């Protein structure tokens, strides 16, 4: 069996099994909470990377998660819809916001787009803060009901929550996987690399950019809805710009060359790392910054490119060893030098 | 019959008239060259015709329809496809992916097919993909790029990169192909191959318009030539007529010995 086949038929099922068995392996509510967070933020980071694949860099993705979260909270408490209807509805609402805002914002390129998404996320957050009568304002949105029992599974432990968010993650992974391996992925990437050339063969740039953006927002909305009913409490402080920035860190630290595994690996690494070091929240921000800088500097392909990167280092060291004057690693550990 | 026609087409950049009141027509099935000194407005003409820049005044007709002011992708959909002057490719794509991107309009795969079609369901997703790969292979064979399908385009020799640019445009199934300096930077051998390709493209029923500086290529291959200077058409005719035209010699060709 080739390495590729080995990865496909042995590696992937093992990985899937690991994800399915994770809450039993880490049978402790706190660890399970971390697992749930990993899946939630993976969905956001996957969305970030999907938008990046059409060449647009967003730092406002948490804003769409907030829309999904508050939409779902309103639907269940004020309208009285069951969670199982509110979740897809919230996703659709976030997707509609995504399509409309995408239609407006995606005309801007690079830096301008980045600022627009930032502003949008802030507008969403400030709307929540300054509309206390409906959205709870700074004090938060309390008493969001837990999901109703489904298939005889009551939501009284972490297990059903984990499998629900894992299911959402799996759906998103499937969608991205299929799109990535079809005409759509090819078109997205061609737009990112050379818009005029893509246009010259008939690609409607805006249509495909909006498609990628809307899909990402749909899943961000679904994740938001889940998040609301998991915590049963929402605060605008959950959806600050920091959250969006950390989401893009997940994707970049995991490796933007890895459309699916990268964001998930990055989210897992960055959620677990502060716990391993028993860091407080303030300290974990510093930690994230340090890790981010180190990864960008030394492993620009992301954590998942570490095997290739090690090869590059070894080559550099071998070349260096023949030159008198010894090894100065800081000169040679950077790729491309 | 005129497949492409410009009427009183003008493009001004501030006070500079890059293209000025240009009346020009391209006949179906011919190879037409647009020549002129640097800054004569040739590339601007291409950009305006293919929708990359809006004209200041005037109209463009393609196949009898007014296409003035349409976006580049809409114009490409109608069968008017261009190549670019600089070697512009997709830096992170292998060769085959370029052609598959070019086949974009050809592929009718919908989002739902993409998401739902698994091998044991109905087969249309896989069948369409196989058809696209087949077409891409034919185009690469035609361009003589067979065997380098999986190479990164940036690793190809320059001449091959230019050919790949033509391949992307060909994949988009053009009726009229606008080529902006296709043989620039090619050696004699590559340029000869490129010329035979252009004839091959014409034989496939595709009308060809090229902007070119290489006089040997232009005189050799063109059915007709349009000469621009300062955005105006100063001459039009067969290669031998152009060679004999005093105004063209003054503006562009210089003494006749240089041409021959």
C-alpha cells in the first residue's frame, strides 16, 4: 500500500474513531468542555480559511457567529421555537447576513476588506450592547433553554453537546472537502491567485466570492446557535474582535495550506496549550501572541507543515556544516534563506 | 462578415487619448494583427474591447451584438477571450489546473451535484470531471505541453508559460481570440512553433487578433494588418500593402530594409 492509501484507509478511520471516542477517553466534564470548544472554534477557523481561499482576509468572523447565537436565543425564548428548528434558522439568518454583507464588502480588496469585516463585527457587538431591551445589552442574555432531548438523548451531560458539535463540524468538513475537490475549489483558488485571469475565462468573481463567504457564515451561524444553547447565556464580550483574531490564528498556526486539517489542528493546539501550562486568561493572550510570532517566523506553513520544515532545517544545517565559521541557526532556520 | 467591430471607440486617460475614434473590424476566420509603436494604444484597445476598461466613447460590437460596458466575464461567455501581455498565470497551480480553470464555463457542475454526488449515487459528478480531464489533455497535446501536467506553471520555461496562457484562453472555447504579444520573449524555434499554433487555432474555426512587435511573425502570419499610432488608425491592409505604405514606414517601420 502506498503512503497515500495508508493514510486514507488506516489514518482517516483512526482519526475519526479518535474524535468519536474522545469524550470517553477524557471522561471529565472539564476536558469535555475543552473538546467542545475545539470543535466550535474549528468551525469558525474553517470558515476563515474558506474565505481566505478566495483571497479575502476576514477578521470579523465572530460577528456572524454572534448573529447566529443571538438569532437562535431570540427564536427559542421570544418566539418559542424548538432548538432543533432554531439551529438551522439561525444558520440561514447568518448566511443571509453573510450574503448581503459579502455583496457589499467583497468589492474591497485585501486591507480595505479586512477593515470592513472588523467594522461589521464591531457594529454587531455594539448593537447588542446598546439594545438591552431585546438583546440583553452588556448584562448579557440569560436563560437560554437547553436543547430538547432528541433520539432519547437528554442534554444533561457534556456527551450529547460534544456529539452535536462534532456532527456540525463533520457536515462542514464534508461540504468543504467536496467543494475543494471540484470546480468550486479550483475557481476559488484561481480568484485568489489572479482575478483578471480568472475573469478572462468567464468567472463571475463576485458570485464565487459571495458563495464562499456565505457558506462560511452559514456554519458560523450554526456554531453560534450551538454555543448559545450550550452556555445558556450570551454576552457581547464573547464576540469581540479578539475572538475573530484568535480564530484567524487557529487557521494560520494550523497551516493555511491544509484546507481542512489545518484549522482543526490549530484550534486543538491553541485551546489545549494554555491548559497544559495552567495559564490564566490574560497570560494565554500573551502565549498566543508568542506562539503566533514563533510559528510565522519559523514554520510559516503552519504546524502541520512541521515535517517538511524539519527537512528544510536539516538541509540548511548540512549545507552550513561544510562552511567554516560554524552554524548560526538564527540565520538558517528561516525558510528560503 | 465582421465578427468584431468598433465604432468611434475612444479611451482617454486624463488628457491623453490612448485610443481615439477608432473604427475597426475583424472578419470571421482571419488572422488580424494590430501593430504600432510603443504607447500606440494597442493593449488599451484590447482592455477596452474585452471589458477590462470602460471606453470613454464609442461602441464595441461582437457578432452583431453591442458588448460595450459588459464585464469581462460576460464578454468571455459570448466567446471573446483574450490572453495577457505579461506572463500571468496561477502561481500555485500545476499546469493541468490552469486548463481546468479555463474550462470553467464548459463545466456545468452545480453546487448540489458537487456536494451530493458520491460514486455509488448517480455518476454525473465523476463523468463531468472525466470529460473535463479529457478535454484538458487534448488542449495540452495541441500545445505540445503533454507530460508536464503536474509541474507548477512557474517552473516551466518561459516559452511554455506563454503557451499555457494561450491554453487557458483556448479552454474557454473562444470564437475570437485576442492575443497580446504571444511570441514576446520566445526564441526563434519557440516563435515558429507558436506561429504554427496560431494557424492551427484558425483552422479550428477561431478568429485570431494579435498585438505583436515581432515584424517577422506579423508579416508572416497575418491576413490583414491594422496600424495604430497615437491611438489612431493610420493604415489597414494586407502585409504587402502595409510594407509599401509611406505613412507606416515613417511612423513605425522605419526604412524598408529593416522589415525585409
